[in-house]
C-alpha cells in the first residue's frame, strides 16, 4: 500500500465518517490527524530497531592518498543511519573484486591510537582495518594509498512518507502493521478504547512476525573456557 492507501485504510479501521481521503496534503481537522498518525507509525516502526533487513544496503568510495576518514558524502549517499561494522572490505580498484579482502573492525580509540599517531598519519599503504568515528565516518588504517575501493553495508536512516504514492520499504505483507500502530494513536487521542485495543493486539502480533522475518537470527556463542 502507498501512503494514500494506508491513510484510507486507517480511516476505515477507525470508522471515521466522510468521503475517502484523496490527497496527503491540504487536508484539515480529522483527516490531517489520520495522515499524521500513519507517518508517525511508520517512523516508530523504523526507529524501533537499527538493524531491520529492509533498511540495509551497500555503498562504496575510492581512497585518497593519506585521507584516513570517509564521510557519507564520500560514499555518495544521503541516507546514512548507522554502519554495519563487520561489513567493510577493500580492493585495488584497477583489479576489481578479484582482489577483495575484508577489513578487520577495530574500536575508534584503538584505531586513533595506532593509525592517527605521529608518523603513522602519513605511512600510506593498503588498508587492513576499519572503524567508525564519533561523527559516523569510516576510518581506515593504515592511512591509504590512492587507488583502492572501500565497500561497506549500512542501515538507512528513518524517512517519512511524503508523496501520495510513497510506499513503505518494509515487505508489503507487513504494511497493515503501520495501520495498526496508527490505530493506537487514534484510539488514545479520541478515547476510543475498542479501536486502541484492536490496534494494539494486531500490532503486537505482526511485530513478532516482522521480527522473525526482518532481524538477524540469534546464534549461539562459543563455549566458555
């Protein structure tokens, strides 16, 4: 469902009288509230976790001699939420992926104390480690030579629905989850307990299904010594 369809589905579920909503802008009174509730619900779902599968994607950038950190702009993206820290790789650009190797992730303090100290700041070679700085940039070490490509996965920042045809990025079978969460907003604001309870029950049910489908599996750690 797109933004407008979600709003009209919410209108029907909340038994709001009147003609169908025809646009997501220029509305007044109760229709404006319904539109806001859908957007609030969508943002709430996105922000409830930082590692939803549907929000994960990849980016890459080229190294610059002695440039140790690379920002969102360097990676040619505008929607960075947070990095998947164990996903960084490097390869010689001219050779391509046949030369690809993983970059070990190190904490920021360890990276700074090792590769941003004295002569290490300009001892350029092929990067072997990566970190994420407090500014959410990617730091690599040793400081790189030019001619390498750094790749990594990241999770997109939450984004609002804006246009009529904007469609939530989560799998379509879970779109009603947005409506159910919005029903809770409506029910709380209108003191409509029955609508709130229906929304809450269905939202909790679909939350479990979404978590099973869109979150990493829990795995067993190594045996304790």
